[in-house]
C-alpha cells in the first residue's frame, strides 16, 4: 500500500476524531480508511490509535508520530506546489465557515470578484453563528467575530466591527425613543443576543465621556443568530444592538432608526482563523488575502 496515503489518512483520522468523519472528508469508504491505518500500524509495529465505538483517541506513540509526519506532509505539499503553477493559479475545493450576517451582507455579494481572480477554486461555504471545530469538521479556515477562546489556532485580525443601537419606527411610535442607555433596563424592551456556548445573553456596551455602561436590559426575546436579530428589530420587537454593516443599510432605507447615537458602542474584532498544523496552501492563502482586502475597504469597518 501507498505509505504516504496511509500517513495522510492517519492524520485525517486524528484530526476528525472518528473513522467515519475521516472517511467522509476524504471521500473514501470507511473500510479503506480502517485498512490503511491498520497497514500503517502493522508496518510500524506500534499502536497509533485507541478505538472505541464512539471515538478514536491517539496513543502517546500516535501523537508523536502525528506531530512529526504532519510536518512532512506539509513539506511535500510545498514541494508539489513549487513544481506547478499552483501559486499563480490556486485551485481545488476550499471549505470555509462564516457567520450568517457576514456571509449575507459582505462575503457573498463580493464573491463574483473572488471567482474572477480565482476561477479554479471551488468554495464550500458553511454559514452559521455557531463555532465549528476546524480539525474535526475538516474546515480550512473560518471568519469569526469576538475574542478567540482557542489560543492554539492561528488568527489574523482583518477588521473591527462597530456596533450601533437601532429600533423600528413602529417600536419607537409605540414606546418612545430612549435618551439614555439605562432606560433600556426598565422602560424599554431589548432584543438580546445570547451565547450558543453557554446560553447567557451578551451585554450591550455604551461609552460616553469616559463612562462605560454594560446593559443587559429587559428582554422578552433573545436570539443566537444575527439574521434573526435583524428580523426581530425590523418587526418592532425591541431595541437591538447590531453590527453597523447590517444595520446602516436598513437605517438609510428608513426601515430602522438609530437611537442613542451620542453614546459609542463597542467594536467586535473580526478574524480569519485556521488550524496551526493545517498546511496554508495556495488556495487558503489566496482566500485569506482576498478577505483581508475585502474588509479593509468596507466602509462600515473600523481598522
């Protein structure tokens, strides 16, 4: 059997955590994946993986073997790329995950430019506000907002997203216009965004003259997806704090009204993130550079 293929398959099983996920991501039968790993263990005369019915764990020997061989695989990819025109004409399937509002309002409208530049890249775009496991889900890179919790990932900050506070004209006619953030705690209703990780609502931040207020507010509705937040605000369900790139077009069309504009809201850092052991191939590098350029010229981003 092909030793390099066996090593690649072993590395994918380690990253995916199961033989089934590894087989799906490699588009190989599960039996073939199992056989290739068994061949590798037989050749090395060492157990690389512990198998259970639900998950695969790496033995100490397997972990050491993975750390050394993944560098070799990356070097091989570099050598192959240098011998072809891959750097000038990146190609192949690229798996990217991105938040819903960034996908809808910024990334997807600009993709025609990306395909003009890189016609040979096939982009598989996962759209979700939930955090994905880059290695287990075989994702090449993600675009994430907020501070990063996993410090093992490689991250490049591409923008800072300003937030603004808005409400619908119908809501303001019915409840009046708030003049101070503290009014959101008692005399107004908010639409809150809650964490998909722990279920707790995020506080809205307001700053003026060196004073910082963190307001959770009274809410009857909390959501964990940014398009739902915009829909709730448009339906008059409460005051909402939203990314400026989503809210400002709605404000300009008169569908939402900006409130508390004399208070500065916080900004959210936006990163392109990829795994440290995943080879930064020509196609990934092309996408990362294009995304950085896209956000750098966006009028609603702070830099």
